[in-house]
C-alpha cells in the first residue's frame, strides 16, 4: 500500500480550507450585500426563473404593491410575485366570507386559493365580466365550476335558486378588480388577476384593513351580485362612508357609473387645487376636463408630469399635455401594458383604482376609485412615477415628431 505524502495531505487540507473560505465569502455577500454569488441570474433570462423585483410598502393599516414586469410570455417564469403571494395568504386566512368583483382571472394559484377557502366552508361569491372571464378560454372559471360553483348570466338562462358567480353580460365592462375578505379587508387597484396583470404589466394593488371601507365595497358588490345593477345611472348612491378616516388618514370612496360624473368633477377639483405638483401614472386619459385642468396648472407654474401607455396615447389627452409643453413620457414597457390609473397631487393625495380616465369609465363601466389623503402613500406612488418616467426605454412623444394642433 502506498502512503500519501504529507505534502499531498497539506494540499488537500489547503484546498478544503480554500473552498470553505470561498463559501463563507459568498454567503456573507449574499447576506450583507444582497449579491447572489452562489446563484447568479442567467444572462438570457430563459434557462432560469427570473427574479421578480416588486416594490412593496406597508403601514399599520395597508400594504401597497407595484408590479415589476418580467416581459415574458413563458408562464413557467411567472413565479415569485410578492403581491400574488400576499393576496393568496389573505385568501387563505379568510374564515367567513370572500366576495370579489374581477374583470379577469386566469391565475391558477389564486383560483386554487378560492377553492381552498370553499373547502373550509368560507362563503365565496364572485362577480365577473362575461367577455373577459366567463367566455375567455384562458380564464380559470372551469376550475371553479368543477368545484361546484354555479354561474348565473342573466341573458342566457333562468336565475337559479342559488348561485356563486354572477356575470355582467352587458356590452360595457364590469371592470372592477377588488376583493372583500371577512368584511374587514379590501384589496383594490389597477391589477387584473392574470399572468400579464401580475408579471408583465405595470400595476398597483393595495390591501387596506378597514371594516367601514369594506362596507362601502360590500354595498357595491351586493348591488351587482344580488340585484344585477351594473350601469343604472339613476341608481341611488349607496356608499355609506363616502369620506372616512383610517388611522387618521382621509379616504374617499367612489363607484361608477353611478358616481361617474362626480368622480370626474372631484378629480378636476383636486387637479385645479394643486399647489406644487401633479404626477400622472395613466394608461389613458380621454376626458378633456382632466387634460385641460392639468395644462392650466402647468401654465401656473405647477410641476406637472405624466407617463402614458404608449399604445393609443396619441388619441387622448397626452397630446393636449405634450403640445402644451408638459413633460410627458410614453412608457418603456413596449411589449406589454402600462396599466396604472393613478394621479398624485402635491405629494399628498393619491387617486387610484380601476377607473381609466375616460368617458366609458365615467358613463358605462363598473369601476371603483379611492382618493387617499396620505403623504406616506403618495411618496410610494411618486417613487413608482420616477421609476417609470426615468425608464431608459420610455420615450418623449415630442421627440418623435408628435403633430400638435395649430
């Protein structure tokens, strides 16, 4: 038997110690600096799951999420979203009721969470848009049907004695995206519950703990689910706590179309009252009153800036703002959708919800809007605005030769 030399043993020991040292350095870099030396990202982003780097903020009564688009149609990459995980955790924590009004739903993870809730004897009821949910081949409604949920679409069948899902089968949209959980938690914002909504589009979604706010949303949900009221502009306003405070923060609640004109008037009023700044994170604006009010404040030396969805923006008030000299950007998420519907006033007031600033949102679609008077929350929306306004892929429409009216 040949014995190993002491020199070989020394080299082996040195190699082991060196490997341990490298491992410790890597772990230290990961822990203290956030540098993942052990699991670096793939440069092409295809052979490994991409990292979802969302922006999350929270306070005593809310949690706020901004999506970070991966910009890929490969659904195997669609994992790791903080907002998806938080919503599922909220659904899994429900003990009594979950009511949701959803324009779209094709996330199996959220659908499975709703099914788990039913398995715990939680009452789950949904209001859905027919074209974008009930009739959409990509939706997960069949998973809900297979779990025994009964779908009622008024124009296609007689009303059953009991149903779990009511569809809005009008020409206009049931465009809401909100959840009410255990009569005390509201989730709302611009984010559809879809792969694109969570992983490819720019969106915001907020969880608010407030039984009074939940009551506002519950009344709106019940009108749709029980009474089939989606577009009756003569419907009496049924928002018991129009202006409420949560931890000392004023929150205003609106639903269209019954509040449609009131929403427009209130937004214009807030813009006209801006003293220092207006930041617009918007998919589209076609209401001239809003565009004109923003230009008026810009002409009075208020700092007005805006980021618009690039597709179709030349058909709306982006042209009015850009041609007036307002700094405007078309978003840098060119493959997918800049889906925000938010305006920040004076760094103190946030207007957000499902409501595109359009005549359709005002007059026809079922929508919801919150106006939150909170510098803390406004700061988070402004940070999102700066990220999108300064995106290297965002473009100045004037630099592309936008045609302005004479």
